[in-house]
C-alpha cells in the first residue's frame, strides 16, 4: 500500500507545475557555457593560438617515452577524462582525472586549486615525473625544432629564443627537475635573461593549449533545452522532458539540498569542501587538498599575478594573492561540475565511486563517512531518500549530459578520423 502511494505521489509531483521559486532556481542552473574570457591570457580567443594548442594537446613527442600526450588522460572518447580511478602517464597518479569539457568556466584548476588559470594548469604535466617526465628546455627545443610547431608558435607569439645556441640554451634544463638534479644545475648555469625568455616562451605554450581548451564547450543538454522551453512557457517542448527527471530536478532544487554546492551553469560553487568521502586507499585521508594547494599556487611563477600573466591586476590575480590558508581547508577538494556525468565515471578526487548510483547512496546514508574533527563540512545530513527518489535524482543528473563536440575538436589537426582513406598530418 505504501509503495503504491509513493508511486501516486511521484506522478503528482511530476505533473504539478513548478512554483515561481522553483522556476527561478531551475533557471539558475542553466545558461550560456561559452568560454569565459581570461584577461591573464591575451590569446584565449585567438583561433591561431587554439590551433597550435590543439596540436600540442595531441602530441606525444613531449613525453619522455614519446607515448604520452594531454589526450592520454584527457581522452575525447571519454569526455576528455580517462575512465580510470587514477590516471597513468609515465607512472600512476594519485588523483582522478577530471573532464575538460566546459573547463574554461572553472575558477580554480586541479582538485586542490594549485593553478588559478587554465594556461598555468596546462604547464604542469610537462615537468611532472609521473605525467610527461620532461623539462622546460626539452619542451621548448621540441617546438623550436619542429617546422610546423615553430611556424605556428611564431605566428602567434613572435620569435622564439635562439634555441639553436645549445651553449646558452642546453637541451635539458628546468628550475624544478623532479627526475635529475643535472637538469636543475643546467638551469642555474643559464643567465637570468635567458631563463626569463624561456619562462616566457614556456608560458606561451600553456596559453596556446588553454586557447584550445576554451573551445571544449559541448552543445546544450536535454536539461538546458527544457529550461529554454520553460522560460518560453512552451508546454509542448517541456512535455518532452522525462517525468522521472522532472521529479529528480524538484528534489535537487529542494529537499535534497544539492544547490548548497551545485549551482550555476556548471552546477558547482567552484570552491572547496571536505565532505567525508572515504579515501580510495582506505584508512584516514592523507591528501591535504586545498590546504597544500594554496601554498603551491602562491609559489608558482605562472600564477595570475605573476610576471608572465597578461593581466597581473585582474580579479583573478588579486584573489590569489589574498588567499588565506586555514585548517578548515585540510582535505578539501574542488566541487566538481555535474555536467556530462554519463562520460566521466568513476567519480570523486580518487575515483572512489565507480557509478553515479554509488555517489547518491553515499550522500543518502553517509555510511563510511570519514570525520576529521573540525576539518569537515557541517551541513551534511543523510538524505534518507527511497530507491525511487534516488532513481529520479539519477535520471535528472543524466539529462545534464550534452551531445558530443564537433569532431574536428577531438583529434590532432591534419589527422583524418579513424577509418578514413587518408591519414595525413601537416
């Protein structure tokens, strides 16, 4: 009897018109996801820079073994994530690979926010031992010595440093060499002016990659189409939106309280929280998250307020310099976007949950929640929803997934799709 009543109530909720408050909340979850301008990167919207960035993104020649590219962990076939709990470049990483779809709308980058611009984020993998395993000068020499890369670089940024002079510019050098101290020794032997020129050129590569990533904006989702219809009072178009998703949407904006952290077009507050997710390795958390991320960010010469930024007085820059570290941020991680969840499993900062249902069950019960005294969100309470309600929430969240990107954005420029009669690279 109770089950039958629950079904009847769910049907009534699906057909009950949304109140004005609900309509406002729903409208706030949609909106344009076109790339947000980044004044710290003067070429963020430059087509020539984006073309160069796309070429760099898919090029494995920057890695130590010539097999790893940005697309290794950010695979277009899996929503520009990798479908694994933890990524594998040259070695296994310690945090889950987030999707790059709509990435330009983020405020902070990486799970701990240790980069404050998309172009700064793009530089990290080159010199990380477990990712590309390369170094700053090796990367620049690769661009300098490749006719296509050099031509495209110089068409956007002007002449590269005179890297054919290997006395001034050694083949391998970097200020932070994780693998080999001889690389940092070689960097220290360079003049300050040459170091500066190389840092400028290196930052330009990040800006080109970011210009490409600014374009990774999928078409509107089924949910976005529903919101458009709702705002136009187009009842016929609204009727095409599934009833279970409509019930889940009502829960999302109401009883479930999801809007506390998931709002706006990205369905994220773009900030950092410790929600007690059990770590993938078991036991107590070991990853300091945002607490350590702020320290790394403020020491990074490629931050928004640094000398290689194109707008050192931007709001981005000022907010980075004013960040304060406090114990509440220990173990806090960035709130992920809820868009395109159909392609980006597993979930959480270590890929702890294989399915979206596992995520919902955790927040529904808070079982196995790891509580670290005051280092914890205090607003979380078990939802206590029925299985049917969880079904509805899951149905709604799946409607946030968009159609695929234009094919030309998902491969290296000049390479035909798999199965084409020609595979040519310019």
